C-alpha cells in the first residue's frame, strides 16, 4: 500500500476546487459534469497529482490519500442511497472524490446500479442487513472483484470515507500473497469459469435471489495477464466452474481459501480515499451492527476506467453509463 497525506494547505485548495465547481454548476449532475471535473483535476495540488500518476504507472495494488476535506458538520448518515440521492447528501465530498479519482482515470457507472449515479452512497439500510450488496451489515461481504461478470469492469474501485466511528474494516487480498500451488494456478489461467452478475445488477436493486441461469455472465479465466504477476478475477458468491468441470471447481475453491487466508484489513477514516486496483486485489467488508441513528458508517464510492474508450466500445455511444 502507498499513501499520500495532504497538507492543510493542499486540503484547503482541494476544497476550493470542489466549491468552485459547485458554484459554477449549482444544478449538479455528476455524469454531465464529468469532463469538467477531469479538466479541473489538473489544478489539484502538484504533489498529489504526481503521487497518483506514479502509483498508476507502478500498478500499486492499494493507494490511499488522506486528509481530504470532509465537512465538520456532516449531515447524518442517510437511511439508504435513495435518501442520499434525494437530499444530495455530502455533495462537496462527492465532487472531491471525483476530482481525485479523475487523476487515475475516468469514473463511470452502471445504469442498473443506484439509478446510474456516478458516485454511490454506501451505508447500511434497514431490511438489507443480510443482502449480498453494500447496503448490508450483518452479512460479511466476501472477497470479490467488483462487477466480476463484465469485461468492462472498472480498473479501480474508489472508496471515500465520510464516517466510520466503529472502525468497520475493508478486507483486501491479492493473488501474489495467496498460497496456491502451480498446478492450481495453471487451471485458474484457463477459460474454464463463469462469472455471474451480482445482486446489485439485477432488476431489483437489492437482488431477487435469481438462479445463475437467470443472470448475465461471461466465461473466462480467473488468472490472466502477466505470468509473473497475474491479474485476478473472482467472486466466490458469483463465480463457478463450467458445468461438469470438477477440476476447475476444486481450483476455484482453493483459490478462494488461499485469498481468504491472505486477507489484510484496511480501516478507512473520514477524509481518506482508497483506490483498490480491481485487477490486482479483491475486497470485502467486515460484519457490523448498525444503529440507524445517523452515525453509521458512510462511504462514497465510484469505479474508474483507465481508458474510457472501453465504455464507448461497449455502449456504442460516447456514454460513461453502462448497461449490464
């Protein structure tokens, strides 16, 4: 993990950039203003930009930026992402997230997730405690590649902490530290696996319990790319071997166990952004008990493509909002 901590002067300059964007565009629409944010990101503090560009080139698996501006009088944690959307909750923090993320690439969204919003609100929601989505709390989010089912999944998952009083951890693991025998890795490099859409991509935003056959999927390998430092694609809940391939299924289960044993925990604090390389690490989240009193954990999240043309090719339009 590599880390950059903003000075107080850099923090104030970043806040001023976000405030200026909101003043010029009071009817804020993140999708419509994404290009303007990208231009404005060139005015972020030089040290921050140099750090992020160097981390991108090095393909650092986990990048954190701390001491970003978060309102001292932050509004209560919303009861759901729909409430946050309706109230435009923590809008300046959303713009700060987009500014910093735009140095590494281009934020994009999915039309079926949180109404196609470019920035998602991650907060516990009553009735969703055990769902396999970010609205859950009492069910662990197992290690996963974000949007594992799609070839146009993000290069980075970006998480900005607004509130986390209970120290709820984000779990992270990479294949380089997983104890996997070479014969297992060889099976994982072959196109013998199916990757299914998770519940957040189903028509019901929190999942319908659809069977695998009812979900969009792609067939590919778990490991791919450079042989000496392979990329990874897996979600234990939404990945399976091809039908009847017991050897591949065993390799998949060994991979999941190896990643679980290599997990480390990252506790995000207010004003910290974590960029998780979606090709190099998988991530999950601790179990916790929400209070639903406005003080629960609250993150802003976006996904970033290093090359936005991947989205254009998929949608066949110049749109950064994709459909599953």
